[in-house]
C-alpha cells in the first residue's frame, strides 16, 4: 500500500486526507513514476472548492495534483521512450500527483536535466507551461515594454524572466517585499495598490506594449485603461474580463507539451531563468501547504516532498 492525497467532497483544506491505496499498475502506453516532489497550484484550490465544477467536475473520491518529478519504476509494454531508473518530470491529467506513485502516459513526461534539482523539477509543470503560454500569447520583442501582474508568484516569477529574455523591458507588479528579488532578475518592480495606473504611467511614459495578468482582480481592465491593445493582453485567470475586452486567456492547456516543459526545465537548469521556492512540505502536511498558498503572497512555488519525514514540517525558502 502507498500514500495518496484524497478528498470525498468539495470544501477547504479540511476535506483533504492521506489515504493508503494500492500501487497503480501501468497499461501498455503508461509509465509508473515514484514521486520525489510535487508542486501545488491555485487552480487545485478552486477545483477542490467546487468553483470550477462546470469545467472540471470532481469524481469522488478524488485525488489531487498535476506537477511531479520522480524516478521511473515500471513501463508499459509499448513504451520505448523511457526505462526503469530514468529521472523525469511531467504532469498528470487525472489529479493524482500528490502521492508516492503516479501513473501517466509516456507523452506526459520529459527527462529531468541533471542540473535541475528535484524540488524545482517537481513544482515546474503548471507554472512553467502557463508562463510560457502567457508570454507567447503577447509576443514581446526587444525594445518593447511588458507589464506582468502577480510578478513574484509561481507563474509570474517565470513569466517575467521569459519576457525579459526576449529583450523586452519588463515591469513586475508585486508586493514591496518582492521588489529586491524582481530587480535581481532584471525586472522593474512596481508595488500594487492605490493609484497604480498613474504610477505605471510615470514609470513607463512611452506606453505599454503588452500586459500579462497572472492574478486577476481587475488587471485586464487596468491594461485596457492604460491603452494596451487587447490582442496583446493575456490573463490566466480572469476569463470574463478577457471575453469582455477581447483579450486573450491562454494558459497551461495551450502549452501542455513535453517539448515546452523540457524547454523551461533547461532554462532553469542552466540558470537562464530561476524558479524561487517559497517552501517545501512533507506530503502529510498538504493541508498546511495549501493554507500558505491560499494567502496569495507566495514568491515562487510551494512544493510537497515524499522524501521528507512526516514530522518535518515546513522547510523554508530556497
């Protein structure tokens, strides 16, 4: 028997539990991975709360989690791309990565670069491919100016650096406590809060070419107010505002591809971008991990580790 996170009804973190389950068995085209690390994401909070029931209804008992990194321990008979012992990262479409073992099709995996640590690899998929999709949607080029809201979060922290690497000037909207980190990665910080539109105009008097919203809460409307062409506004969360404004809403579903994941993994492995880790929790502390994430003040990613002792508690940022 192995451990897996489960819940039997919609609700807050109190509905989560660790359950003993049988180890999955791969079908012909599947790979069984022993999970080392698995990221957590805001979308999982919304799904567990029932707020996305119309789009992604849960079937109970439900597992949880998309991101993971680990070691291949068994492959189906038709799988030739991976072998037992390979170190991989990838994603689950069946809400099952918060567990000791995850079963996925081979086309949901890519090899973990040797230079990429387990924790960042395990927390990479959702944030990495969503950031990639967001930057691709607004197509920044050298000499342009891009604004990113939620610029220090899991998606935002990657998006600002991918945009920066195009040669664009990047303005990151975040809390003042993240200003030093944003400067360290070549991004100009602007604190959220009152008079934000006016403060952005002062920082960028020549105007904004593109806007990436990773936070919601009115940022699409702000981009329109600032004169950004709606075709160069992308939000990963405020779909209603995007529809109203004629903006884009491209996210993980448009870039869930092993080649995209491999690209972002290599960028991090070789230091061309960085992925800050806010905290690491043992699997048994999954409720605490989501409680921290729900405060929406995380810099980078929160990751679960199956290799931490159950009583290890929160491990600090790295």
